[in-house]
C-alpha cells in the first residue's frame, strides 16, 4: 500500500529512502486520498520518520487508540519542529520522533529543545547538522516576522479611528512590550526598524504613522 500511495501523482515530488519506506509500512494502517488528503497512522513507536516534501497538503492522523489528531503541513513556509503526532508546520521537512518531548512555535519551548551546539541535536535526531542550523535560522526568522507584524497591527489598530494617524501612548514602552508579548529589546528593535524606514516617528509620548501605505505594504509582504 505504501508504494501505491507515494507513487500517486499527489506525492510525485516526495523523496523517500528505503528505510523510511519500511518505517511507513509499519505505521500506516489505512489511507484515503481525497481533497483533504487524509492519512491514517497508528501510533509511532520509538522510531523516527523524516519526509522530504514538496507541496502543501493536510494529513489526518488516527491513532490505534482511536483518537484523531489533525496534522497540517505547509511546505516552503515557516519551519517548526513538533513532537509526536501533533499539529505541525514545515518547510520541506516533517520530523516525527517519540524521543523529542515537545517543541512548539513558542520561543521558550524551542529553546528547550534546541541546544547551543546544533551537533547535539544532530546526533540526537540523526540528521545533518546543516539542516538543524537551517531549521534554527528559519524558526528565529519566523519569530522576528511575527513580532514585527504584532507591532504593525497594534499601530494600525490604534490609528484606525484617528485623523492624524498619531497614537498617544498610554503605556511606557516597557509596559507595551508586555501587552504585545515580547521583550523590551525586541520591541525597541522593531520600532527602530520602522523609524529607520520612515514609516513612523516616535517620541516619549506618541507614535505617529508617517507612511500608512508602507506600513500596510510591510504587513502584506511579511
């Protein structure tokens, strides 16, 4: 069944090693290819699966216990390593292993898994160190983009009903960083980025949008 599945047109760009194919033979208990492109897996044991993917699709997992877990994979976007049978986003990589306790988009959870020395994780998951470095960079880039979007959304929301596009800050920058859920240093870095590009001006009590089109275009680009 596994050969039939991955020889279908839907998965024509997937590259699988024989070892991975053997693993999948054990894990897939049934499969339907529909518009939502469902898979049914039984529980993973201690083995790991690495799929190299190209194209966006969704997977539905059904564990042998009968519980269902939706699994969405969006390739060529954010890279997020996730643990066993959980929701997941990937950039051409799907790593699934029981040995990893948990990983999520939250920075503290990522730091919990990713050691300072990528080679440690490389040995742990048995994949190339360059790939681990690539994943780390993608994760950090994603977090940076998310923080910039948060600030842009905040500014757009606060100025939406103001004719002069100026926000009178009710918070100190320190309090604002808590409201937006990011560190002070991150907030200052992102605000300064917007200042440098002539999108906003900032003093102690106000933020003024100088170029609303640029601000909205920046969010669209991100």
